[in-house]
């Protein structure tokens, strides 16, 4: 978006009702906080966790990367 377009877009917020402004802010923030999304991804991944090399399901936590838990194969 070009700077002039951004200024026009922001200026239009003054024409919105309070309810519309709150709805816009909620939409711009996103539907779910990042922590909730990370927890959901990790819960699904934990159920299907296996080593790509030996196919073992025995792993332990090994740090974080990009907000996600990392795992290392014990075998």
C-alpha cells in the first residue's frame, strides 16, 4: 500500500461508528493470539510426533524455534 493510500484509509476511520471501529481493530489484530495458535499446532503435532529418520515416537523437548517447541529423537 502506498503512503497516500494508507493516509486515505486511516482518515476513513473517523467516519466509522464506535462499534465499527472496535470490529475493525479486532479484525486487524487477528482472530486468535499467537500463543493460542502455537498451543494448537503443538497439541496436534504432539499426537503425530515421530522421528523422520527412524520413525521412533520416543522424543524429548529440545528448545524452541520461531515460537514452536522443538523435539529431538531419543533413539
